[in-house]
């Protein structure tokens, strides 16, 4: 993987990690189109995801710091507000399913799940999920720890390339009654612990396999680009969902799925 290819992957990752279009699916497609073939592709994806999740840390620094203080106060048995307690429990409960299911499916994610055909299928499935969520959305409910757990189950769908972590969790939030903006904000905050853990784990794997030396500078530059583009994507989506539905993303996903199928058929 050369510097140009790494920069392209960084842009793709930064744009698609937070927009509901599937970052992993786009990275797989980008590799196929650019002819990029590197060992431990899933580990490289995780390092790029780690860069974009740092964008979440910067953008939502105040919320994450509040969560940290809430946890510390709770451990010390000091009083915390109901709102802060609810958010902390929702994040904790929502993270548990992704950890368990991610560990169970890790071997499949390295092999079976790295297919452009599967990406196309899941782009379509995810689009129907978005349409269903928008159809039944009331946008009149509040976040609870139980809803956090259920949204965490939706987050597990993102383990399959093409589904989209942000798309699945935002759709889950809408189905459970949250507003679009509240669902998007919780989606980003919920993604922080699981992607930090996954990215750190894969980063260590790259180090142990001595692959960082071979891809060090390109991967570093690609990660920096992913961070900057990720910040812009978060800001855009939060503002966009205040007044718009997920419809435009479903149209994009259907069009991309058709393009992928055509690419696979004619190549």
C-alpha cells in the first residue's frame, strides 16, 4: 500500500465511518477498485477507524468527559444526576453486545465477511432498515438504559460490511422513539469505547506482526486524513439530521449496491 492509496482509504474511511453508508463496505470496495492487496486488511481498517474515533473524542469531548466524571462519582458513591446516570448506563449496556458478538464473529470478519457481494446485499438490507425506521419513528421518546442495550444490538449489525454502524444505531434509536439528532449523538458516543478497543487491539496485532514498519508512513498519513475528514462528517451529519430524514442515504445505498453488482458482473 503506497501513500496515495493510503490517503484514498483515509478519505473513504473519514467520510463513511459516520455517514450511514458503511465504512468497512466502502474500504473493501475501494481496495477492489484500486487493486490494493495488503495482509491483515481488517487490522488496517481498524487502525483507520481508530483515527476517526479520535474525531469523536474531540467533537464530543465535553460529553465523554461528563461520562468519565459520572463514572468516577458513582464509584465513589457520590451523587450524580439522573440524566448523566442514564447516559452512562445506556453506553455501558449498549457496548456489551458488540464486545460479545464481535469476539464470536472475529474469524468470520477476517474471511467470509470480506466480500464485495456481501457488501452489496447488506447495502440493500440496511436501506430497508432505514426506511422501516423512518416509517415508524415517533421522535417522542427519551433514552433509557434498556434502550441503550437494544441500540447496542443494532450496533452489532455493523459487524457485517455494508450495514453501517452509525446507520444501524441511528435506525435503532428511531425505532425506539428517539429524535434523529438524539439518535445520532448517542450513536457516536456509543461507538467510542468499542472502536477504541477494536482499533487498539488491531494496532497491537500490526505491531506484533511487524507490519507497521512496512506501512508506517502511508498508514499514518491515511489515519491523519481520516481524522480530519471524520470531524467534518460528524459535524455535517448532526446538523443535517436536525431537519432531514435518512432518505438520501437510502437512495445512495441502493445506487451503490447496483453499481457493485454491475462491477462484479462485468469485471
